C-alpha cells in the first residue's frame, strides 16, 4: 500500500527549510481479550466500513519517516475510540517514530454503548478531561497542547 504523498512548500520564515510528514484521521479500531464481544464486533464493523487500511497507513508512515528522516505530525483521530489495544498500538507507533501528536475528538471517545450517538457523545464530553488524561499517558508529548520550534518556526498543536 502506498499513501498519496502530496508535497507542499510553505514559506513561514524558517531559518532553513525543513520537511515533515503530516497525517490525520487514521482511526485505529483495535480490541483485545479485555474487551467485550460486543466491543469487538463494533470495532470490526467500524474497521470494515471505514478504516480498513489504518494499520497499513501507520506502517507506511513509519517506513517513510525512517527512510526520509522526516518527523511525523499527526493531527488527531489516531484512534477511532478509546480501547486499551488502540492506545497500545498508538503508543508503539509514537515510540518508533519521531512524532508530534495532537488529540482529535476521537481521542476522548469511549463509545460506552458501542455506537457513535448523541447520548455517548454527551457522556464523553462530560468526561472529556478524564478521557484525555488517560489517553495522554500513552504519548511522549502532551496531546492536548504542544509547542516545538524547528528552524525558527514554532509548531503549535492545540
């Protein structure tokens, strides 16, 4: 599998040019034996319907980053919903790459009823900081806010 690499040049006043790989919306849908059978079915339905290539995308990005030396900036929704297995896979990816990650809305979703619905969304919003803090433990940078300077350019993730 090859992702569609779009090369863009943006003039932002950098002291010297730099390059990074930008990713977003990977949506891992992993479960393990600690999840219920309903959760496993839900994850499979989500993967089959929308996110069949998530694992291949991470592998491609990791290989591309290693080959080129480009850091990765992932701007949210690395996971589709919070499960232990999704967060373990996300952490392993982050540890294997030079990656900055900022949370998207899916990094707070637990999907307690194994659906994406208004009721679950409201529950997750009420527990947003708790869910975000739990997810944040799996990453090297603060996924709620980061600041990194590269060649005189401040990259900010909020």
